[in-house]
């Protein structure tokens, strides 16, 4: 995680480094001007505390009292370092509320929004940053993959969960393994529409995550347009997309399926029964477009668990 440590102001790097202890396994670092720095682990949150006014003697604590308060000058410096001293070059990404830094880490931002004709034109006076730490967990989807493959055939699959449980991590690992293939199964041509730069975590157009040797990535492209573009240009056997939701997404998915291409996607749901309540999904269920639904959730220890359902929402495992 050296790329994250290096963007922090020099005197605060020792504190940042403490946040990457193995027993904590941080998932996010939240920086808000005038508020304590928060490090979010799998199950708990921690705060920076400086001992004897020396950052090098700092430590992590579970109490916010007396924690280091993020300052405006800290924000200016970290944003300059994250953008390699060219925030202007990131204007387009910042307008969408996030950008990706080297290493594939996603930086969410909030501040004063500037609108033109009802649309977001820019963001100024950034007052909050959320560093979502990119972590490849190779092999995490291996067990799940055995339920969505049958020989050389791949089932159309939706990976489902509430926010923050790990849908994208599982999708990424599925893409990598399907693209590379193994001793029993030939590798597949996979097209990825990475609208929010979370799957491949591309930096300056180059994927920072390993998605396999037969994978093509469309970065920062709207999902519906990207799916159609990949069909026309890259002859994929599988198309992978993250966080399906809009009417246009559903229409594009049906076009992909009618063209004989397979789909791997993710979607936010709080419980598996919600599938029947979503107007477009109810139609998919009726027509059997998707053969597998994988529902992820966290147990009390913060570990991810999954259940696999068939096209009739019958539990398989």
C-alpha cells in the first residue's frame, strides 16, 4: 500500500503506515476537514492519535477523543499528490465524484458542486475524501465459480449483496479465472464495461488489477453503451458489468443475451427476495434469462459468505 502512504503529508506518513497492520486490514480511509481521520477495517473503525505532539509516535485508537483532526492544508497537499500535481487533468473524473489513483485505489470526493443547466459541471472546495483501498483477492471466487460453470459453458450470473460486502471483488476474480482458463477449461474472451473504474481500477487507461490475458476493458464508459460497443467491436464470449440498475442497462443486457454472449453482473440488493420486487428483474426471472444468482453477506466476524440460487431462486448451496 506504499502508493497510499506516499500521498499523505510527510509528517503523517508514519500514522498512515500504522493503519495497514495485518490484523486491521483497512478497507477505507476517510478524511474530512475539521474531523478525526477514520480508518475502517473489516468490522471496526479506528482513529489516528498523535503521542507527545510527534506523529512518528502516533498510534491507532478506537476512540475519537483526542484524535488527529484533518486540516485544510492536509487536504490540499494530499489532493495535489494524488493527482500528481494536476487536478485540472482530473476535472472530468472529479465531476462524477471520484477518480482513480496509481495502484487502482478509488478516491471518492465531496465538496461544493457547480451545476450548469441542471447538470454537474465541476466540484470545488473539496472538504471530504474517501480512499477505498484496492485489494485483489485472487482465488476468492474459486468455490463460487464451480457453481456458475458447467464444462465449457458459463451460466448467466448475477452477484448480489448490500453495498460494501464484496460484489466487485468476487466479480473481478471470476473475470480473471475465466479469462485465463485452467487445465480443464479453455480461457474465454471477456469484455469488461468498467463505468466507475472499480473492476480494472485503470490508471491513465491501464488496468491496475489482473483481469486475465483474454480480457478487454472499456474504462469510464456507460454500461449500456459499453455493452453494445463490445458486441460490435471485440467479439466477447462473456461481458462483465458492475452495478446494473437503470432501464437502459436492462435493455442492453437483453440485447447481449439475444446475441449469444454470456453475462456476469452485479447488483445491489439487501436480500434475495428483492429480486422479485424489481420490475425488470421479475421479467428476467419469468423468462429464465439468468441461471445463477449469488448472494453475498458478511457474518459477525466480517467474513464474507455466499449462497448460490438457480433460475427459480432455489438454493443450491
